[in-house]
């Protein structure tokens, strides 16, 4: 398909293979309104504190550059972020993250803080622009009845050919909860051996 840009982009997700008895690498220390920040998928100002604390298991955290977390924020190591920005520019806001060393508590899925150790090597990234690339004609989607020009579900995702190169990291304006990378960014991340990433072709994406 001449106008199909799907092969130039990949869905970016978390590789969970390093997790054994944990659901996530990190869990947010709640602040007022944090329940409205899931995935940092919107472009507006969230009113997030100057830095955000997450409880994490440091032994597990060291195995990933892209820690999964219970609010699904895109949190990246400095190496991962630098790799993406070296590929190209994309409007974004950096949210400082402080990881607090914790361990599994005596009961299932409980975490207890065991030291004052902190890790400030990770940063959350909020994208400030969305890409209008959904091919409405060739995609199979469930349109939103609440938000115009957005979709609630996707059975087949096809992207339009952009007028300029794809940004290294982007959201779709029609479905901002999905996080995508360009094929060039994917290659750079793999060459740098960035840990904790899972890529899937756009054409395989369903939700």
C-alpha cells in the first residue's frame, strides 16, 4: 500500500521477562491526582510534583532501562533517553523520578521500605505532541462516542505515510495510550542493547 507507513513504526511495550514474583519494577508513591496520570498519555499540564517517588526493588531495577510501573508511565534510563534524542527530536517534558529501595514484605504483593537508598537515574517522559497518522480508511477501529477523532478499540492498525520523518517516540492522536517508536529508533535502541523493551509491528497491534 503506497500510503501505508505502518512498517516504519513499532509499538513499544515493556519486556517483563526479568520479573519473577513481581507485577512491576516500581510502584508510585501516591500524590493528589496521580490516578489521572495513567501512561502520561495526554499533552496537557498534569500538575505533577517537581519530582515523583516510586518504590522499587533495586536488584530488579538494575535489569532494565525501561521499568514497568503501576501507572504505566514511560520511565527511562538516561541511556535510553539519550539514544532516542540522538535519533531525532520530539517535543517532550521530563519528570524527575526518585526510586526508593524497597523489598517484598511478609505478605504477598506488599512492599516494605528497608533503606533510605535512592536512585535518580530514571526520568519519566511526557510527550507534548500527538501524531495524526491513523489511516481511518484502512484501519479497523471502534470510534469513541465521547471524544471526537479518537478510538476506543483497534482490530487493525494502519498508519498514513507522514509528510516528514516519524519522530523517534510518539503517540497517535486517535489513540494516545499506545506508545510507538520509529524503525530508526528501534534499531538504535537494539544496537545500544537497551534493556526491558518489547517491540511489536504496528500491523499486529490490537486493543
